[in-house]
C-alpha cells in the first residue's frame, strides 16, 4: 500500500519528558504493565515479524488493522507516512510511538529477551536480521515494480544471483554457529523468527514456489525454519483465523505481480 495522498496525520516521536526519564521508565517497567498496539495493513508482509514477537512473548497487545479506506483517506496516524507503527502504553498514561519496521522489531526483540545474551550477540542478530530485511526490500524494488515485459528477466536474476548468494552466505554462517537451528547461540532470537517470516513472504507471491524450492536446498537455513515452527505459541498463533486472514490478504495483494496462470504457495502454515 502506497503512502496516502494529501495531508497525513502524525503522532509525535519526541516526548515531553527528558529522554533519560523515558529510558529509566522503560527499564523499570515490567512488560506485564505495558500494552503494545501494532498497526499495520490487513497483510502478513512487513508486519508479520512484530506480530510473532508479541505472540512469542505473550505480551499484552492489540493488533490494529489499518483498512484501505481509512488509509487512503488519511485517517491513520504515522511517524513517516508509512506502516507499521507501534504504540507503547506505559503506566501513568504515558505513550510512546515507534515507526519503521526495523526499529519496531528490534525494540520488541530486546524487550522480550530475543536479542541475544549480550551486546555482541545483539549485534550479530541485528546483522542477520538486516540482511534478511534487505533481501525482501530488493524483491519489492527489483522484481515487483518492473513492467511485465521485464519481469521474467528480473525474476530470474533475483533467483539465480541475489537469492542464491543470500542462501550461500547464510548457510555458511549457520554452520559456523554449530548447525543447531539458530543463528546466534542456541536460543530462539529475532533472526530465527525473521527468517521464517521471510520464507513465508515468498510463499504469498505468485512465483514464490521457485524461491521456496531454493530455500529447501540449504538444509541449515531450512532447519532454522523448522525450529521456529515448533515454538508452541507460534504454532497456536499461526493456527488462528486472524493469522490465516493476513496470509490470504497478502496472496490477493501480490497477485498482480505474477504472470498468467501463476499461483502463490500460501496457505503456508507451516511451509511444507
């Protein structure tokens, strides 16, 4: 969904209180005393990892859907005219607003203990996460937007060069971590969860089977996907009608980027 035309309502990113006071409040407030509201379209896509993080943590939260009519009429407040956005409601009626998926995902992962055991592990997890995020962004920018007559060539280039290089790199690093189904250490992290969502994203696009077939050729990458699929709270979440609704709306949304006769792989719960 593109940025809406005309005036766009904004929420403040700065706070009236000094930043040191806000940092102290965040550090001293238990997650049980915080309510998180994630606003995104009725899609999986870029909002999917944040939803998973909220579910894994068992956090008090609301998944708010920005429907097309409200979005196009400029009724959805944002920080930078794009979604997702996250509202964090703290005690004493204090609210914080976060914009940009990368910031939201890493903020939630850190709150919920999914950003490693120390600062170096957190750095490693951010590196893997960011590389995955860039892979999806390249799909949007280099494959989806091409005119139909260039789409086949762009897709072939992406699959044979970009995705293959990504998978070669990640298979190497996963072996370096002990081939244990995790990107960093031996515990679930943001990087593991994000990989599942990246694979799932390709399952919602018309030519996604080609991408998924490539993922399957890399056993250590696929092992991470299978590890994430065994997390009990994620198993429960992905069995819900709400999750499946996001999934199928993604399929509909991306259908225009296919060729005649192509179908998406979804539903992918789990990716087989």
